[in-house]
C-alpha cells in the first residue's frame, strides 16, 4: 500500500522542504526515503511533523473524506 505523504503535504499546503525542516533532516534524504522504503522511525517522525496519526499515512485516499484545515483530523462525509 503506497504512503499518502505527498497527498497529505498537498492537503496541508506543506512542502517536502518545510517537512524536512520540521524534522531536522536533509530535504534530498527525506525525499529519497519517501520515494523508497522509509523506516518505521522515519514514518513516525513524518506523522509527528505533519501532526497526523501514523495510520493516516497508510489509509487509502477516499473521495468522501476531507481533512479539517484547523485541526488536521480526517472527516468522513456522509451522503444523506
């Protein structure tokens, strides 16, 4: 299952550069890790920096789900 890091970055209007700065790592190294196989430790650090639960990095994208711009939580939209 592919990681949703780039999708979440876009939703939060964040860049790889700003994420790498929050994490205190080199942008190129972070980008290579995201595009390859990041370690569990790296995934946890990314989740902390993005202020999301680790599980959100793995969840498949859902057109009926949005992220709250205030708190960053995922909100499921229900059609009535």
